[in-house]
C-alpha cells in the first residue's frame, strides 16, 4: 500500500507543473547580459527599474532600457529634450501565451504605436523558483539576456 501511494505521488508530481515554475506574479529586472556593442557585458548594479506583471492570460511590462538613469528635465527643457527621455522607456500590455520555453506576447496597448501594429513578439524563457531568465527572439541585435526576480505572487 505504501509503495502504491508513493508511486501515485511521484506520477502526480511528474505530470504537474512545479509551483516554482509558474509565471504569474510581478517581476523586476536584476541583471542584463549584452552580447555585443558598447554596452557589452554583464550588468547588475546599473540595471534600470522596471516591472513585468503576469496574470493568468494578460501581461503588462514597463521598464527603462539602458544602463544610465534618465535625467530629470528642467523647467526650460524643449519638447525634443523631453521626447528623448521616452525613447529608452518600454511600456506595453496585452495577452500572452506560454508554450514550454517560449512566451508569445500580443500587445493591446503600447507607448509606441508600432509595437501595437507590429503584432505578436516572442521571448525565450526559463523559470526556476523565483527567477525568470528571458532572451529576445533570435536575430535581435544586440542580443540580451534578462534576469528577473519575482517580487510578488498572485
């Protein structure tokens, strides 16, 4: 009887996704590795703020790209100077589908209209416990790998 129970538990555990592999929750970036270009290398202390939020079917992402804080514009900043502050800022939300190691995002709303018009995009991901690693679709340049940590579970 004990061995039958143990085998049953192993079968259930083997066929059920691990709770630590669930993607739902709120994540923040803690590391970015850039493969080439002037920012090449591993960045940990200069990663800019951001959040990636996953619910059961929807996502929202907002983060600052690059490795330098954006300056606060002065009262006399021109429209062009203020506009430049928004270039490294990524913001979009919509639905997603996860299939093994791929997440396909379909933006519904985005800071940049081209992101909404461009259709779905994918990231290669791996989740272990409270850490999520993501890499852009092949062919994106420069290639980057992001490490995010979960800051809140649903």
